[in-house]
């Protein structure tokens, strides 16, 4: 039988027979390129028992592979230490994190995970060189253990003096400059959310990445890790215990590049999707299928659900040759009284969207909504970088309840996270950029819990003033819906009856847990339709998710001149009106992007590669409706609430500076004020004039040109 100590010879034959050329190329490009990638299937087809040996004894066989690689490099005239990186492990090596136990320890294991945290990089000695202080002899010891430095016990008889460390006969000095160091990084990984049963906590594990793998991944990435689970003794109060912790030593990592690859759709399911897309009542069917337990009898709720359908599908994100990018995701904000089903809608959307997440602004983790550099036990109290909800929902949808309760850090990072759809963190020796390419569906309550009646003579009662969110942040949303809980006998009765009928249809949880009934959504698995309480057909959550994933990854609608004309005409007309009417609201160029996204989303819903004139018209209608409803509620489209001309430039610009200073550690620059100010309709000249006036009056203090602080 093939033994571990035979593996060096096997590797040599394998390399010589299958990839001699690649190895000499690699030798020449070392150390620029460290990794030598090898597909497992190729080893398997070369020699099955050898491939088995690698799976069962990865640590020793891989070490041998690296040694053989170094020898081959030397033989072709190069001093190089490349590392083999085996990828494409077979399905029987695939395990969920929660399945990794003592059985898998020290075997080659692969897992699908999401990266949640990374530590800073730290150099570690890989090969230590010691000198005996008595005779000057050199001793080399390789260091496989990241927790403990292995020192020589004695100086060898041959070539050295034979003295021992014990009893103080001699000492050994570590020669840093000659020892080989490599980078080390701890990575925390978590099971993929879709593999976790609802209600249970995802399992997390710490992974040790070395050399070129350290620093390769950022939080939020979904990867397949190939590695070797190993154990370390758990220490309690400095003493070793018989308990162990499992870690994974990372050998290689792979990334799949199909977006939303976790949702598998069969060809017959695609046929079903296309059949549904052909229905005349497609939009109504989708609207009915969004949170069916929430009544749509009311016109506004109907529009809200329609907007949520568009949000699920989203517009097309595009990149340009100047390196910029525009987002395709549609952000929606629900502002409203308590008890109007905001949380219910959010939790539904978080559940059915591919890569959906539901979280609250107050947050449950230190990383909050965006990301944070945290100090905790994961990295021995040093900094590590942790992904927040938006990062983990990359390419999906993040539903954020209690959006107004988010932390000051999140408030500061949110603008970038929503518009540029990435987060930069630079703190504690870690710097990374993480993507947040998700649609944000946020909900917030009025500041005092409930909207107070609007008194037209008192601007502080205007609805937007009752919301605890800064205007620049609100302006990141494509649509803002105001939901007031007003008394209306007919509607109250309809909602009341609907709620009771929904409840009657539910299955008591006790019966499910005692095994007398089945989980109602389990019955719907692989079904396309179900019925709502009114007996209408609606799509199941399972099918909705597949539909959306298929549409999002297959269709990237483009628009022609006709579509452009419709959207631009609408925009310019609105701007014109705004200019004529002193009391009207201002509207920025952002709105044209928003309508294009909505039109693209609608084209996607119909599984089309192009935007039609109808899509454009419907998008305009949607844009008009939310603005109209928002205006009725006295929140204008610029979210500043006061008609443009009537606004006091000074007050508004002062407010902008105050917000910026709060978000940006107490000071802000003139261009930052421009950025926000321009959006609110002020030109640079006005902003300069106001800033200078305020400095002269002592409201602001400028430590140097272009930098502002509050006095
Ligand atoms: P919010 O988050 O806005 O405070 P919730 O989502 O917690 O409100 O809703 C409170 C309850 O009222 C939920 O059980 C919800 O189903 C019910 N409800 C409120 N409005 C409606 C409606 N229009 N149709 C059906 N149920 C509703
Ligand atoms: Mg709520």
C-alpha cells in the first residue's frame, strides 16, 4: 500500500510527467508568484491511490510536495520555494462547517463559507535558524505550530558541541535575519446563510491563512475553502484541559463567479419561469405574492408592493471606462407610524430575496450595518475587520428595520455604502474595501413614536421634521413612502377582517412542534403556486426566489433613444414646473437615474433584454406617485421639506456643516460641503459666501483654508 513517506517520490514523478514546463516557468517568476495551482482531478486521473493518500494525509503529503517543488526549481537553476495549492477537491471531501468534527481532523476538507471577519496580517517564523551561543553552530527548525516557537533542545554532537539547553549548559539565539518569515492571518468564516435552518445560529470557525493566502480575502466574500481541520487544546486559567477547539489550516481557496450561484434552477424550472413571465397579469400576480398576509385593498399599499417588486429585480449596475460605476439596486425607505406592517414587510422581503437579510439598525453585532474594525477575543484583543449586514447581503437585499436607530459609525459610512456600494475601512493596521452591492429596504418610525398632526403654521410638525434622519441620507433612497395610520372606518374593517382571516389560515406552532402538523412552508417546497386568503393564486416564496435569481443573472436590459426621450422629457418638465412654482419642490438629477433603474427592473420582470416605452412610462408613474404621496405628507422630493426659494441658505448650509462634522470626526472640507449642498440646490458661489459669512460671525472656525469646524 502507498505510504505517506512514498509521497515525495510520487510527487516527483507526477510533476515530471505532467507539468515540468509549468514548474520551470514558475521557478523563474518566484517570489512574484508563490502559488503553484494544481487541480485535484488531474492527480486523481494520474493515480487514484495517490490522490486518496493526499485526502487522508494532507499535511505530510503537501509538505512533501513543497519540498519536491523546491528541489525541482533548484535543479533547473533557481532558488525558489513555491507552494502547491490543490483545488477542486471531490464531492466526498465537501462538508458543512457544522459537520466538521474529530472525524475530519487532519484530513483534506472543503467547505462553502462566507468570510465574516479578518485579522490584521502578522509575520510568523516558518523556518527558524538558531545559533548555539557556546560553539556558534547553526540549527534549523521548521515551525509548524503557530502558537508556540519550537527551540532546539540540544546542540548536535556532529558539527556542534553536544551541549543541552536543560541545566543551562548552553543557550540558543534565534537569528531573525536568516529565518524564513511568512504572513499569517486569522479569518473567521461562517456557514452560508441559505444552508442554515431558520432560527438556528450559523456555525463559525477560525481559519489560519498563510503566505499569499493571507490578505487575499475580505469580509463578505463567499468562497470555497480547502483546508485541514486541526485541534488545539483549550486552556483554562493557564492549564491545559482535555477539551479541544477545532480550527482550519487553509490550503487553498476558490471563488465561484456565477452571481447568486447558490440558487440552483433546473431547465424545467426555467420553462416554468418563462410561462409565468408570459402571463397578462404578471405585475398583479407579483404584487399579490409580496407579503400576501398584508392587505393590498388600499391604493397606497398596492403601490408600495409594486415598488418592492421592482426592488427585488433591480436595475442594471454598470461600469465605465473611467473606472466609475453606477448602481442598479433600488433603495426604498418606509417611514411610518407603528403598527402599519412595516416590520412584517421587511421580514418578508429579507426572507424571499436571494441573499436577503433582515436586521435592525440598532444592530446585534459590533460590525452593525456596514463594517467595523473591532478588538475582541477572535484576534487576542487586537484589531480585526468584521463585516456588517450590508456586506453580508452583497448582491442581495438588506432589510433594515429601525433605520433611524443606527450607530453614528454606520450613519457616517452609510452614504458611501448605499451610493458607491462599497465600504473602505482603514484602521488598526487593516485596510480593506468591501462591496455592499445590495438593495436597501429601510423602515423608520417618527421621532416621537407616532406622527403628530401637521400644523401648517409650525414647520417643526412637518412630517419630514418628525423623522430622525439627515436629509442627505434620505436622498440616497430612490423612493420614500410615508405611511400614516389614519382612522378610516371602511379601511379599518377591511384590514381587521383580513388579519383575522390570515390568522385562521395559520397552523398552530404547538401542533407543528409536537409533530401533529407539518411546517406550512415545507408543503410549498418545489410548488409554484399557492392561494391567498381571498382564494387568488400567488407565487410561493421558493418560486419567487428562483424567478428573481434567474431574471437578475440572465437579463441586463438596455434602453434606446425612445426610452431616453420619455425619461428626460419627464425630468425636464418637472424641473421646469419646479422653477415656475415657488412653492413647488426641487428635484435633482438623481431622480433620472432612479426612473431608469425602475424601468430596467420592470423589463427584467418581463424577462426582456431591452426596456420598452411602456416600462419607461410605468417608471415615471411610480416616481410621480411616491413623490405625490410624499408631498401630500409634506415631505418634498429633495427631502428638505421647505420650498426651495423660501429656504434660508444659511440655515441649511449650517445644518449641512453640522451634520458633516458629526459624521466626520468633528471637521469637514469645503468640497464635502459642496457635495451635499449641490444636491440641495445651492451653487458653489452661494456655499462659499455663506461659509465665509459664518466664519466672520464666529459660527464656524477654519483651522486652515478649506477645512471647517463648529465653534
Ligand atoms: P410596524 O413595524 O410598522 O410597527 P408591524 O409590522 O409590527 O408594524 O405590524 C403590526 C401587525 O399589524 C402585524 O401583525 C401586521 O400583520 C398587522 N398589520 C398592520 N397593517 C396591516 C395591513 N395593512 N394588512 C394586514 N396586516 C396588517
Ligand atoms: Mg416595526
